[in-house]
């Protein structure tokens, strides 16, 4: 999905009037060849967001979280948010859906 989003990032940035960076998450929890959003661990996402800064908005695929707002590695979404102070974390089925909510 990252290559697809990278290709469209300039158009999205223009549409929202802000910079857009696509961060590819390396799945260490299950292995690099597993690329399904629902199998991304919170700790892998956190490791990939090392450059996130206060004021950033991070959009995650809704499938990355279960009904209890927890990642597959048992990391609660709240822990990810606490680990990235000032960074807003949103999960949605579509990028546009998440952007409309902001």
C-alpha cells in the first residue's frame, strides 16, 4: 500500500494544504513478508514513527486495531498515543474519511 500512497501523496497534500509523508511500517512481529494491515503490531508502528513530531496527524488503517482499540501485539492504542506526545492518531477505512474528521 505504501507505494500506492506515495504516488498519490502530492495530490493529497495539495488537496489538504499540508505536507503528506507516507511511512511504511516494517512488520517485525510476524516478519517482513506479512503486509496485511490487520497484522501490524503497535510496537512496529511506533518504531516506524520515530520521526513523528508534535502537531503531526498519523492516519492508520482501521484494520490495524481490534474492537477493543488494541493492536495484534496487545499494545493498546492509548499506549501508542502516550509514546508520541502531541501527535494525533486516527484510524479509518479511508484516508479521506480520516481527513474529513479533522
